[in-house]
C-alpha cells in the first residue's frame, strides 16, 4: 500500500445517528457515527451505501466547534 493511501476502515459496527439539525434548512441528511475508537464517520443518510468520510476525532471536534461558532455560515 502506498504511504499516502488510506487504510481500510471497517464501519460495520458503526452506530449511525442523524445530526440534530440535518434537513432543517437545506434538505441535507447527515449521519454521524462517533462510537468508533479514535475516528468519526460522516455519511449521507439518503445514500448510506455510497461510503462515508472518516476523520480523526480531533479534526471533527475542531470542525464542529467552528461550525457552532458560525464560521461556515454563509
């Protein structure tokens, strides 16, 4: 496997939940799984078979704090 390749991450044990504000304003349907050690997985609940974005817990916490602070409001 090349150095920059992502390793396979097994999401079969992921416990998905819909984000609290999902679909309230823009029709988006986001689900997250936070029960996986060290990572957070994010996917589209309308198309869960299309894969997920997987990020380290620390990166998701930084993103979430910025979103709550309005950094991405547009």
